[in-house]
């Protein structure tokens, strides 16, 4: 394994369950980052006025 890059060699040493957990965590982080970026680019529209009875 000495000829492979470090990150690939590390992934090969992880069990399937550890790889699954790592992929889920990374997926959730990326999803959160995408939502944060979207909300920053599209701020909520403020209400004009409250309705009068």
C-alpha cells in the first residue's frame, strides 16, 4: 500500500461500516453547507404590513 496516496490507503483500512458513517457525515455537512449558501443568496421576503381588521 506504500505506492497509493495517503487518503486512499486510509479509506481502504476503514471497515465498510466506518466508511458508511463517514460518507453520511460528509453528506450531511455538504447538505448543510448548500442550505446555508442558498439561504444567504435568497433572503426571506419581509411582510409589507399586517392585515387590518
